[in-house]
C-alpha cells in the first residue's frame, strides 16, 4: 500500500495558508480557547458540560490531526488524542449515565447529534486504548462492543458483534453501528487471522482515502487501537503508512501522567457528576 496518499501534500498546502494567516495557530485551537473563555465566566451549575466536552472532544481531535499534518514528529499529538478521548468519555457521562435529568436533555437532541454522540463515545474508547490508557473502571459495566473487545472478553464481543448493525437506528439511539470493513477487522482479531486483519485494515484505509470532502483523517486512531490489540494477542500486524504514526507504539511517548493532564473544568465537572450519583471519576 502507498505510504502517503496524494491528498496529503495538497491538504498540507491548503492548511499552511490558513496557519500563516493565523500566526501559525490551528483553527481548532482558537475555537477551543473561545469555548473555554465563554464558560470561564459562568458558575459551575450554569455550564452545559455535555456540550462543552462534546465540543472539546472534536477540537482536541482536530488539533491532534493538524499538529501531525504540520509536523509528523510532534509528540503533542498523543497528548491531544488522550484529551480528546477523555473529553468524549465525560460527554458520554453527562449525556447518558447520570439519570433522568440528563435523559430529558437527550430528548432535545436531533438525530444528527444522537449519531455523533454514539460515534464520539466509540472514538473516545479507541483513543484511550491507542495511547495506552485503560478503560476507566466505572465504564466497564457498559454493554459496549469496544469495551468488551479491549477488555479481552472475546466471547461477549462475539455476541455483541452479531447484534451490531451497519446503520444508525433511531429506535435505539445508544446502539453502536459499524461498517462491514470494521466488522471484518474485529472478526479477524477474534479469529487471530493475521492475513485477514491486514487486508481489512488496508481496505479500511482505502475507504478513508477515497472520502470526497478533502482528506478525511491524518491520524487513524481506529487502526492504531486495533493493531495494538492484535499485537497484544501475539498477532503479526505491520502496516507502514503515514496515517499510523510510530509514536503511538512508543511506550515512553504514550506514558501520560493522568494526574497532571486534566480537562478544563475537571474538578467542577467531577462534583457535578457526583450529584448524579457518578463516583470514582478521580481514577482517570
């Protein structure tokens, strides 16, 4: 497979023009700072933490990708991937796991927001695994395909995979859906089939590279997480392409001090979650 797609250089040139106008800063960085400034002035109880962390999940993700596009050796990419994953977990907690009050808020979401919420949470699990962070203990009870997969419960994973569709279901808005290519990736890991895994990952990348609206991804967190899991179970999986940075396989770079690397409004958010009966967040 070609190491770098033709779109990569084109996207870099386009982004470089924007960065030059913004004193080298990434647009997502300005968006993030504006979001934080708006909420700094509010009392904790007045903040919409679900929306804050949902937005931060996206902004951190975009910053990570753009930093890598800008400089493939910038290890801050790992930090921002971690923060994006953590923000997505917090968005999930405020969106789904805090009882009736939040459920009523969820009813006000449109279908697109519901779809994004499901995919953002799934992406967050992948991001944490990709940067060597375990599934938070208070999340392990959730009946989720990725959680069972990365926890090594392959029997449960097989059961969940058989019930997982390929399209969003409005009648079951919390249900994950996956592509047939991703289904093949997971099945190849469950069967420990090296060749099938390689072919499925290549097809997955090809699908991304064909995306019509510009270049769709710079860091392929999904492939990184799957390759790490496969290697953990002794599978031989090597895919040398630009979307899979070697830094994510360096345990020294992925050694994140979670006591120091916290989200904005972290303490206030933890206290808010406690009022909804969610404890143990400090274990993150």
